[in-house]
C-alpha cells in the first residue's frame, strides 16, 4: 500500500508514486527521486527549415514549408519529384574534412545536431566520459551511399568501391560517430524501429538514466538517406505524395485530399540528464521526460491497425509510466504523416486514450512542414514539443484545408495557437507495426528555462 501525499495546490490526496496531482495536474506531488528524474538541458536540429533549433521553430510557427523539388540527384521519371531536403548543409561547418569523408550523410547530420545540443547544454567534452552515452534512432542508414556504390559497381567494378563503404552504411554508425567525436564512452545503442525510432530512442535513453547506467545521454534520431533507391522503393509502394506542381502543399496530414507522405531528412538531438547531475552543474533545464511507452500492432507489415489498438497501447503505457491522468494532457504532437490510413488510425487511437478529453486537446503535425524524416521524425518532433512547452505556442498543421470527416480533432489548421501547455505527448508509428509515445512536461524548479 502506497503512502498518500497531499497536493499543496488543491489539497487532494495522491498516491506516493504520482508525479502530478490527479485533480489539478500540477507537478506538486513528490514522486521519483532527483537522480531518477530525467530533464532536457540541450537541443539541436538539422531540418529542411534550417540548421538550428531557432530556425526550425521559427519556420514552424510561420507555417513555412521546407518541401521543394529534389535537387541532390535527378529524380528522372519517378512519379514523386519532391522532398524535404537540407540543401544548405555543409558538414565541414561542424567537423573536420577528414572526419566528414568517413561518414555517411546521416552520421554527418547527427554529429552536427549533437554538437548544437551539447553546446546548448554547455556540457563539458574533450575527455573520455564513462557516465555519458548515446542512443539514436535511425531507420535505414546509408541508402545514399548504397546508391553511389551501385553506380561504381556497375560502371567501374567492385574493387573500386570506397574502403569506408562498409563502415559508413550501418544505422549504428551515427551513434558511434557522436560518441567518438565528443568522448562519450558510456552506454551506446541504436533503435532501428522504422519511423518510431527517434521517439523510442529518447524514451529508452531516459530509462537508461533512471536505472543508473548513465548520468547523461545524447538521445534523438537521424536520417539522411534520400537517394534514388529510397525514392524508387517508396514510389513503387505508392506511399509518396505526387503533388509535384505544389511542393509546399504536398504534405497534408488529416486533410481529405491527402495522397501520401513526403520524404525528408535531418536530425533532432536532446541532451538528457538526471536532475541531480543537471542541478549540480548549474544546467539550464528546458523540460522533463515523464514517461515512455512502446508497442506493436501485431497486425500488418505496412498498414496500421484501423482500430488503433497498438498506438493506443503505447500512449496508455507512456501516460501510466509518467503518472499522468489522460485528462491532463495539454497537447499532442501527432505522427501525422498524411497517409489515408495512418491519419485515421492515429485519430482513433487518440480518442481511445483520451476519451472525451481528446476533443479539447490541440494536435498538430510537424511533418506538414518538414516531411517525414523516418527514423529522425520523432526526435525532431520532440524538439518542437519542448519548444511548445517552453513558449505556450502550438505550431500549426499546414495544408489542412478540407478536413477529413474521420479526422475530427483539433489539428490546429493553418495558423498557430496559444495554449497553456504543461504536459505534452509526442507520437511516432512505423512500418512493422512499431509504436512509441513519450510524455514531456514543462519543468518548474531550480534551473528552469522559459522562452518567449
């Protein structure tokens, strides 16, 4: 039997394990000890909206699309000619030329975003740290390098392949390069759970800190593998939007006229620390990771469960792990890809989880502006969610012009809205029925940082 604790705000009794009052939702109830509380102290982002968190966030608030015609290779006669690419990225701005040559692009953008996040957190580097680790999500690794290797194989023969090819393409190499670059020798791993990978990496990294295996984790996701093989594969599968004449209007989550998702690339990185470690070094704290849940639809190779059972299970698990009543969720950053089946399934799952409260919660899709970053999607969306917690501003879902009758929640269409967001959830669902959700909160206490 758990002891009861009294909320100092409204006076309600709550079980000792609760971290938020079950009546008023305020974080005034004693819960996990400080060394098991996981806070966010730094952020970095590389997206088609820019090469910083500020550029990313400003673009989202402005409702600006980063989707444009493909320019990094000739898309030929493929039915899709558009993507959310990071056209102004030069790896030499973030690392040495020699190091960059030995990394595939997905590793380069991960190191770049990690450098931003680590500098933002004012985290010491340069010496081997066994209490600091890395856990990134990456769905497919170096597809773009495989494009180049296939051409070399056909045109020049196999012995002309780069000797670094085999150590550039595996998805785990981004985690390695981040660890090596910054001397983080502790726990290291990679989530390859398709489009849920970035969110799952953040959730698992928080659990690693809670069990005492690290004081600091660099967590997030990366994907920059948009080459001809990827374009061909998704085109054959008829998954991509073909709205080539209006690239900026192609990604249309929850809209009746959506015709598929738009591919993208980039990286989102968070610096996670246990609260004790963060306070001892005087860190600025952006928010807190309250809970995490993962599940599988166990239904279909590609299509989501139309009843949203697996997605709802991940959301319920995350809320239970967080000690948060569903009615206290203030905002959801949706997976929101713009596929006909996926958007409806996610809507159903949100309703299953939040019940009537689902109609009172703003929900928005970051993918409407940057496209689908595959394994990095949830990580970039976590950055956006933290900014919402900081600012009390919810970015819009652009291109939502004709709502799908089956998607009947408040998706913040076209223009931002202001909302007093204290607790937020971010969802990611992927191929193979993978589902992951994280619950984040505003942090109030020593070191708290707010942003206008």
